[in-house]
């Protein structure tokens, strides 16, 4: 068993990240859009959660084709969100409360309104031409490349000005930067240093699997299909990714007390280890998509697959490297709808159960704003209600492919990213205390009951449970570094596991179902204390625990 003294301890392993979608947190200007002053107003709330890091989705200047993931100036704050002074005030306010700040870095692509791209597209011999990927039209149409947000899923866009195609893996307004060009990489490192010098404590590297690609753009092999794992394999994780990451480590990360986490790069076990293992000197953390991808259609996943996936990742990083632990973010619908139940009878229990899960596993937990309250999907039914480019263009593509559009709308209703982006629910007032004016996305009608004001005074609330879990994790390193062992992995409704460190042993029992479930465990009667329980009772008879629907308990031995 591991001794606490030999653990490779780090603040970014022991902390809890709170992710804020700035557009939806708190509006102070009355334009229906959240802003930095809004986050500043809520700093005491954030601190009251006990979280130790805050990650904000991009706050740079942007025409907002993809809500800030299309950046037109990497050194300026989006005017809708505020100013650089607001940013400094926010950073200071977080640091005063001992909370670190994680900056989103979106450098697989920029906005087409970035000065580099304006230059690049202006002529074939412009010095910025090779900042992006261009394919001269006289060579014919380039080979197929897939685009996430293009309405034809076509990543090549013809540009008449220079009679050439440019590459955009995401929307047409998000041209891919050419990482083969050392000047582009230096630009990125300088941008990162600019923010590190201002005092940010970490970086989240967006869509980083795609920075390295085969820029000969050969045809894909026979049988290639546009599904996410193939898209990543054939469009990204190219031959130079490790070179880029080491260069970034040497130029930036090693020079500051910061950590960096990549999205995308590291989405298989081997890729992840090749990036985060300590001897690699690349990044400190990655996050994989396997858990969230378990619900990527209208079918809910089975608990068996869920356990298998998390057990595989959990055990693989026991001795080397580090990962993130999350079930939701701004690219997902609300976690309760995907892995729990929004049935009023079970909603709060399942929200607490899911928070117990992410906060009792090894990787650094990411809590997405509103999950501490158990916010649920807005559940749009008409395409006109959506704001997200992924939903709008996905629908157009489905229409032109002759797909069943009712089915497509059902899928969006459960899984669209807009579900997870509705305004934070502060109180029961008209716009949930988010804004005085009509918000950019409607507030959920359940804000009259599901809101911070109510939950702060209710000792049984999802919010109180969340705070209790955060405090428990911070007080017990066993949840961070302890050995994980799954118990009765075949159990159809209960996810049970132990965490052990030195003499400390915890057993976590999570009922992932709407039915009462029993589990028989040896030595259950030796349990010393029930540390967490989302019900007011727990039935243990002899060595059998009987769990109510979505009951979650942590037992100390
Ligand atoms: O997402 C990139 C991305 O690759 C995801 O869409 C991922 O493939 C998918 O979730 C797998 O299931 C990032 C941002 O998180 C997203 O919000 C942006 O829209 C996108 O990059 C473009 O910057």
C-alpha cells in the first residue's frame, strides 16, 4: 500500500475545479449576457463551495460564432464580458480567497476575424499565409476532411480571393492554425506567457488532439467513417504532437507554477499516458471523452459499461500520470439528465449521488456550474430555440441528409450543449437573479425551486451535499491518492468501490437506479462511521446494505 510520504503530491491533484460558463453566470450590465463583474459579485459564493480552482470558458475578444471558441484577439477581453481591469480584479479576488484560475487556450484554430487570418487570406505571398492551412484550387479539390460544425461537415472552405481552400475542423469561422510553422507556435507560447505573467495558474488546451495532423492531407483509407474515435485518429494526434507539447513545456509550463490540461489529446489510455506521465515532461493532466461519450445517443448507457470505463481509467493512473474526473461540461447536457433522473422524485437524490461519485474518485474533479444545485436540461423542442452552432448546423446537415428530423430534435432535446448553458439559477425571481433583462438563453422554469437562495438555507439541499463532499475530499487525501478497488463489478444497479490509503479505508456505495437495491459486503458491520448519506437513514442488517433509489453513502472503516 502507498505511504502518504511517497506520494507525488501536487496542488492541482488535491484541488477541485469549478467550471464557469461566463456567458451564463451573472449579468451586471443588463444585456442578458453574463460578465466578469458578475463573477466578481459572486466570488464569496464560489469560495463558499470550497472549490480551489476556477476554469472559465474563453473570455477573449471574439465574434462569438462558437461562443468565444473563435478568438479574434488573444490579448484582449471580450467586450461583452468586460475589460482587462475587470479581469485583473477577478484574478485578484480569486487569489485573495486562495482560489487558482485556469485559462482556456484555444489554439487549434483562431477566428477568421483574427488579424493573422485577415492577412493570411489576403494574398498567397503574405507573410501570414502559412499561419493556416491552404490548398491551392489549381491542385483540384482537396481530400475529404471532416468538420464538427460545418453544415456539410466539410472542413475545406473555398476562398475566391486567392483561389484556394482553407481548413476548418470546426466552423467556417474557425480556421485551423498551422502548428508546423514554428512562428505560430512561438505566437502561442508568447500568448501563454502573457497570461502567466498576469498570474493565471493553469491552462486548458482546447481541442488539442487536432493541432498535429498530416498536412499532406492524403486520402483516408478505404472504410474510413466519420465517427468520433476515427475523426480523432485520422484528423489529429499527428506525428508532432509530443514535440509541440515538450516545446510548450520548456518554453512556458516549466517556467511558472502552473499546470496544463489538454482536451482531446490523450483520449485513449496510451495517448494519455504518453502525455501526462511524469517522465514525459509534457502536460500534467488530460481528459478523456469515454465517460461522457457513454451517452451520445438517446439510449442511456448501462451501469456495467459505466463501471468498466471508469475502473479502467482509474486504475491505469494509479501509479503514473494524472487525469481529470468529470461527467459534465459546456459541451454536454446536464449530468442529471444523462446519468441520473430528472423525475422530481429522484432528481435531488441522483444529483447528490453523481456529485458523490466525481468527488470520491482519483482524478482532479471538475464541477460544472449549476451541477452543485442539480440544474437540469432546458429541453427545447423546436430548432428555432437553439443558439448553439453545433445544434443549428447539425440540424441543417440532418435535413440535407434526409434524416428523420423528429428523431434529431429528440436527440438535441436530451443532448444539446445548450441544455448545459442556461443561466445560473440564483433565486426565484423573474430571470433567476441572473439578469434584469431577457437572458441570451432562457432560464429553466424550475428556477423557482432549484436556486441558490433556497438551497443555501435548506440543510438537505443538493448544494449542502456538494459542499460537504468538497470538504470531505479536501480533508481526506484517501479520496485523492488512495487505491481504488471496485467491489462486485457485476452488480446490476449498485456501483461500489473502496479507496484505501495507509490505515484509512472508505467504501463508497452508489445506487444508480430508481429501485431499492441491496448489496452484501463482507465486514460491513465493522463500518465505524457513515460520512456521507444523501438520505436520512441507511439500512444495514448483518452484512447487507439496502440502498434507496439513487442513495449514495460513504462508509469509513
Ligand atoms: O471541443 C472540441 C471537441 O473536440 C469536442 O467537440 C469533442 O470532440 C466532443 O465533445 C467529443 O464528444 C472544444 C470545446 O470544448 C468546444 O466547446 C468548442 O466548440 C470546440 O472545441 C471548438 O473550439
